[in-house]
């Protein structure tokens, strides 16, 4: 149900209502569809928060989750396929949506930008770096050629080490 109850009595009253009974009959007919829908909604909301608020930071997963559930209209994790936050974090790591690592403090997550624009930026950066390395190699080859040409002509003399002379 989409109903948020304030206390145990409110939840008890809600469970007895006709609306809840109808929703439960629908749920019993196809529970996997409901769980999958809620799971997708939870994942989408969590990743949207990650991409906007925690984009470049390695953050404790509990911190992000606390921020996520502070939104009054969030999807509850207990209506998803993930039993614990740890299971969800490991899922994010397996699907390459976040880089994850476990520490004594808990799970840390960092957002991985998989958008086409980010991939294009990374590809361009690699191309620019490769072009820079190639240009540097050409420059070094040209300098080495000039040095060897000067040595052949006799115009280049290696400097030799001499001790410090005091006058």
C-alpha cells in the first residue's frame, strides 16, 4: 500500500480497511511484479540522489540511505527484493553503478557515471593523452637526431666534470 501509518494502531486499522484488502488480493496474484516495481523505484530514487548529491564523493552507504529516507515520499526498502542495505550496496557494485568497498565502519560507495556523455568525455581524454605522448615522443626523437647530427659534424662537445676551483 501507499499508506504511511503514524503508529501501530493506525497500521492495524489500515490493515482492516477495504482498500488494503483489495491491494493485498492484487499483490497475492502477482507478488513478483510488485516487488520488482518497488525495487526499480527504490533503485532509481537512490541512484538519482547519488548522482545529484554524492556524485564525486566516496561516502558511507548509511549516510546516503539516511539522506534518501529523509524524503517523506521515498520507497521503503522493506518493499523491495533487497533485505538489507548491504545486499543493495553489493548489487550496485555488481551492476557497476557504484564502486564499493567494505571497511570496519561499513560499506562505502562512490557513484560511477555511466552516461553516454561521461563515456565520451573519458574517451576524448584518453585520445588527448595519447596524442600528447605521441607529440612528446616525436619531440624527443627530433632532439636526439639533432644531437647525433651535431656529434657527427663535430660541433657538439660533451661537457666534462671538473672539480671546484677556488682562487
